[in-house]
C-alpha cells in the first residue's frame, strides 16, 4: 500500500492501486480531484473538489467534497460527510452527519444523521435522525426520527417518529408516531398514535392510542386503542374501537364492528355483527346488532333474518323478512314477513304477514297484514324514548 503525506495540494491527487493518505495536522486539503485506482484510506480528515475511488474508502475523520464522491466499493467515514453528490456502489457507513443534495447507495446506508435532497438506497437505510425531500429504499428503513416529503420503501418501515407528505411501503410499517398526508401500505400498519390523511392498508392496522385520519381503507382487521376521528372508514374484516369517536361520512365494515364508548357517524353499513355501546348515526344498515346503551338514527334498516338486541330510536325503522328486534322507538315502523319484535313504540306501524309483536304502543296508526299477531296493543298520546335519546 502506497503512503502519501498531504497538507495542502493545489492540483489533482492521482493514486495507483491501494493507497494511504496521511493528513498532516489532521487535515489533508486537495484543491483538485482525488482519484484512486484501488482502495483508499485516509488518516485524518480530507477536503477535496471531487473524490473518485475504484475500490473501497475509509476516512478516519471528516470527508468534505465540493462536488461528487464516487466509490465503487464500500465507504466508511468516522466523522461527517459533506458533498453535493454521494454515489456508493456497495454499502456506506457514516458515524456523523451526511449533508448532500443527492445520496445514492447500492447496499446498506447506515448513518447517525442525514440532511439531503434525495436519498436512494438499494438495501437497508438505518438512521437516527433523517431529513430529506425524497427517500427511495428498495429494502427497509430503520430510524429514530425521519422527516421527508416522499418516502417509498419496498420492504418494511420501522422506527420512532416519522413525518411525510407521501408514504408508500410494500411490506409492514411499525412506527411509534406517524404524521402523513397520504399512506399506502401493502402489509400491516402498526402505530402508537397517528395523524394521517388518506390511508390504504392491504392487510391489518393496529393503533395503540387514538387515531386521526382523513380516509381509512383497510383490507383486513383494524384495532384502535383510543378514539377514532375520520371522514370515511372502509374495513374489509373486523373494526375494533376502544373508545368510540366520530366519522363525519361513512363507516363500511364487511365483517364485525366492535366499539366501546360513543361512536358517531353519518352513515354506517356493517355486513356482520355490530357490537356497540352507543351509536349515533343518520343512516344505519346492519345484519346483526347488539347495543348496551342504545342506537340513535334517522333511518335504520335491518337485513333479512337480522337481529337487534338493545334499544333503537329512529325516525324510520325497516326490517326485512325474518328479522328480530328487542326494543324499537320509531316515527314509522315497517317489517316484512315472519318477523319478531318484543316491544314496539311507533307513531305509525305496519306489521308484515306472519309476523309477531309482543307489545305495540302506537300514536296514529297500526296495520297488520294477513297472519300477523300482536299480543298486546295500546294507543298512546306520545312516544317517550329512553333518557338521552330524541325521536
């Protein structure tokens, strides 16, 4: 290995084969280019206009380059790295700060801190604190803090606090705190808390605390440990909410909805079981519903052979054939054939063929089709719903 001592060099430094640069007084300054045809080791810090190394490069101090650093092998810097462009074919490890307009690494990029315009990594990107405009990683990102305009990851994203305008992850996300305007995750999303815009998850989503999201679309299961605040929610499987919340537009669940506390929505549609402590919505469409405190709605529709346990207070209640309801308060009530109702309070009620109502209390009108039975009926002056509900 050739050795050369450098303090200040006014021209290019061309090194043939593997070389060792000894920085006098701790800093080697090359006003031209550093070109090494093999691997290069720098004892101390290096300042140059350009650096091009055909092998690997190790710098025992800081590496400062006015324009471009190009390393065909591995790059390791004990201190900080400052350049306009950094291009490393293999892996890059910097123990200090990387500051550059553009960083491109073919393998693993591992650094304490980075400030860059664009970061492109073929393998894994590990950083304690990262700030960039665009981050594109083929493998995974592991971080403590990350802030970027756009983040694209082929594998997984895991870390502490992340903030991005657009986040796209091919596999899984596991982050303590996430703020993002647009999120797309192919696998699972796991957070402690988040403030999000539009979110699309192919698999499952778990949030330890509360979640604020503009639009949430999840193919599988969603579990929220706190409150949910959203404009619109679509879940293919199970949606579980620990402390209720508010959805300004629609909640659509293909499977089961479970919610404790008060849940508010404009429109709710559930394909399986709806198990809610208390629900307030303009339109409710369910197959099976169980409520402890009750449901307040303007329109309530129960699917064929559906079942409702607990009180429902609504302006309009419609049951399809074969339905069962425990306690209904409605301005208008209509059921299909072979339905069963335990207690019904209605201004106007229409009981379908072959249906049975144990007790009906009506204000204006009660009509029974052929074969319908009412075991007890009473005309009343007004309907008084349970405390906390209005008709």
